[in-house]
C-alpha cells in the first residue's frame, strides 16, 4: 500500500509540475509555448480527414441532403402577409375555411418556429467526432470508428483531468487573489493588481477550455467610463472577453460557489451586484449604473442586453434599459466555431454541472471577437431605436441572424398582446372587405 501511495504522490507531483511549468507560468506572463497551436493543427487535420471519410461513405445525393438540412428548415414557408394568403383562397368577405390558415400557422409554430429553434444547439454540416453531434450520421467505416474511440479516450482520460485541474487552480486563484487585493487601500496600485489578477485567472480559465480566441479591431476596445454590450451565447462569454481586458460585471447576487466568487471579486473591482429584491426596482438599478458610468476612472460595464443565451446563430431583442443609461456604447460581436465544440448553454435542458462537463469534454472552444467602433445615442433617437441600431451592427459583423423577438420567450408564455394583434389584423381585414357592414345593416347574428 505504501508503494502504491508513493507512486500516486510522485505521479501527482509530476502532473502538477507539468501544469505549472507548461501552462500556469506562461499564463501569468501572457505568452504561449505553442502547445495549443500544435494541438489545434492536429485537431483540424483529423477533422478534415474524418469529413473526407464521411463524404466517401455516403452517396453524393445524401451528402447534398445533409448540407441542405444544416441550413434549411423543416418547413418551406411562404413569406407573405395574412391578407394576401387569405385573399388568394377566396374572394368573399368571410369563409369558414379561413380557420385553416390559422391552423397551418399554429402547426408551423409547433414543428419549427424561428424563436424556439434559437434555443437548441446549432446543427453541423459534418460530424466533428463528438457523439452529441452525431445525430445525422451512422456507421461509416472501421477506421473512422477507431479514431472516434481514440478521441473519447483522449478527451475523457487526458483533457478532462487537465482541464479540471486548471479550472480548480483558476477559480481558487481568483478567490484568493481578489480577496488579498481587496485588503489594500484604494489607489492605482490596487487597481493595477486587481487587473493583473483578473487577467491572469481569466487566461488560466481559457486554457482550461483549450480556448483559441481571435480578437479583431483592438483599437475599438471598450474604454473606462463606457458600456460594453455583446451578444450572449454562453456564461463563458465573460471569460472570453476578460481574457483580453478587465470589465465591471453587472448581475444578480447568487449563492454557492458563484456567490463566493462574487463576494471576493467585488472587493478588488467595482462590480455592480444586485440583490434579488433590488433587481425588481428598475429605478434603483439605473441609478447605480449611471453613477458607475459617470466615473471615468472606473472600468467599462459589461452587459448582455439579450438577457439570455442564444444558440450562436442569431441575435434577439436587446432590452432598452442598457441604452437609457447614457454614455458611450462599445458593441462587441462574439461568434463561436461549432466545429470544435458547442458553447451554447441550453439552461432549460442542462444544469450547470452537465453543461460544464460538456464543455470540458469538447475538443476545444474556438471563437472570434470583433470590437466594433463606439456608438452614441443620436439626438431625437429613442432607447429602443438605439438598441436596434447597435444590435444590427453586432449581427452584421458576427454573421448572425437578426431577430426582433424577445429572448425571454424561452421561458415565458407568449404575451396576450401578440395574440390580440393577430386578431385585430384579421378583424381589420374583414371590416375593410365590408363584412361588418353586412352585419350592422339589420341582420343580427344568432
């Protein structure tokens, strides 16, 4: 037993020494030894080989259908208005067959609508050797199966332990580092050390995800006293952005490990955390955010105006509150590459532990971050119009579909006003055709 214990201790010591020397120390100084680049090169070549094998294993007709299914919907829709569609069915003022139009629209919404499909994982054109994205692919060849088995062993037996080690070190370093920095008096030294701790720990956490991030247009990076707004795909969006700069976070206080991190980091950095009761008080939230923005020496605020995670294909409605604060808005577009791993968090399907396990056992997290030119609210422009203008810029840069729907529909029921709007449109169409006139001319309905 003593021999086994000594061997395990020696193996653990070697493991930690390798992690410290090859990953942690380079993270502190912000350099790379080229290990991640080599890993990504081998990974890309492996996935390209797998794609070629898949294409050889299926017929060209089937391959074409697979490519179409990744981009096209289940239903072929006709993009026409209600008035035109119903008018094409008949010429009378009202017919009982009108109900079939609303039935068809209901069936389309149940099978596939443009809102709920944004809360499911993005479809891939080709299999990336992850079981979770192998829905449309079957057995191809023995060689491809062997490569997949080797990949499972690598991801679960090598990458997962390594990533858990790095994540544990990164989180503990964040808690201890910010707590110690928080004991210092306010001043330039404390601010410098706080930024150093946040940047270093974020770099460690990015390496815990085998993250490869490409930052574009760094001259447009958010400045102090400004507001950084970005599209939201995953909780790790925060780590992706803080890996390249420090921000003041805005959010609700939590319990558990997240609460410990929040209480530690707020001692060293002017984050804006709200109690559950305060979040409901919109005026109090706005007041605290305006006070933060008014101080040009404070870090830029990081806000995700969608309010929920979207599946890396679209940008949904931006809440107007972020654009009523005032100051300069710094838009940021984030786009993940789903070929290496799915960063989207479907919180209604996976809890936090399951989601993190999926991330830790993916090949890597690869994404592009674009810093867009700063934007200010124009004279006479409303908060909603300003929010839509910023959203359009982010969607265009990130190659994302722009949707007007509220992301809150993921959990909430459709508002009655939306239903009433359709009813009013139909009523106006009937009234315009003279049906109401026939009813009011003397014949009362039964």
